[in-house]
């Protein structure tokens, strides 16, 4: 049973999923900044911005605690929003890059997921175009793409487990690089990202824009995690 809180009535426009949380921090920057902290702050800012624009919005977590992928997806499916957006910030070992190395992951075979991903890519790139930084990125994965597992379904659990929703997963900047981790510690940069995501949703809801930045998808062999269930409670590395 559920105690406390208020019932949610009416159809939701957007559910925002701040990736990781609690003792699953995701990537960690050289400055000690946790991806889970940044994900939540951007999600909070995005929710506030969207609500100011008249959208109905909920988050999958409102504090720094672990939520399994299964639980995130079950919540999103139960709320049945028009859009499910999972917010992450990238990790790994990228190379020097001329622009922010944005990556957006979309659902296999879903044109509306792809369209939203392409719009998000454009808006994030535009938002950071005037920011001076030692940007990093991966030439092969820069852009918008699907990721498929060896069973022929979406690799990432939040996309695979929400097949009836328009779902995407965003990766703006590389928190594991010093310059970008320092940027992500700045409130105005997080606000810039949140506004770019809000503008993306405006375009997706109100236009037929197709977006851009599409690259070839990748089929992965094996498993990146435990599938998002409650056993182990570990997200795939992002």
C-alpha cells in the first residue's frame, strides 16, 4: 500500500527520470561531482520550467535514493505520460572534440522517439554552442542512435521496459572530464540544459520537426547489467 502524498489525476504530459541515485551514483567527475546529483538537479529545473509552460510533469525520484530500472519503468507505465525522458550525463574516455559530445539514445523502431531524440540533440547543441570549454566526445557515438541487445530489443532497460511510451535517454556532456565536470557544477549551465530540454519538448509537441544528428545504431553482445530488476539493483553503465 501507499501512504501519504497526493493522488495524481488526469493525463500526464511528461515523466522525467533522473538517472542513478543513492548508492548508485553513476559516473563521478574529477571534482567529485556525482552524475546522480546532476541528473536530479537538471530534472528538477526541467520540471519547474515545464510546469511554468503549462505541462503536467512528474519525476521518478525526488531525492537522492536508488530506484531500480524496473521501478522507474513501472511508474512511468502506470502514469502513462506522452513522453518519458531519462536524464543522464556521460562517462568514459572521450577524445578532444570541437563541440559538446552529446549522445541521445532512442527506442528501436519508434519514429516518435527518434524524432524527439533528434530535436533534443539539436537543442542541446545549440544551447552549448556559445559555451567555451575543452569539449570531449566520441566520433563514433556522437549523435542520436538506438542500442540493441543480442535478443533484438532495446539495450537500455528504461527504453526496453516502456515500449508503449515515447521514451528517450539523454547524455549531455562528459562528467568524467575535468572541464565538463566543472561546467556541470555551475547552476547556469544546468539551467541552460534544462531550458534546452524544455524547448525540445515544445518543438516535439507543437511541430512536425524531425530533428537531426542521427547515426547508425549498435548491436551489443552480452549484457551490460542485470536487466533492471530488483536483484542487485545496478543500472547498466552510462
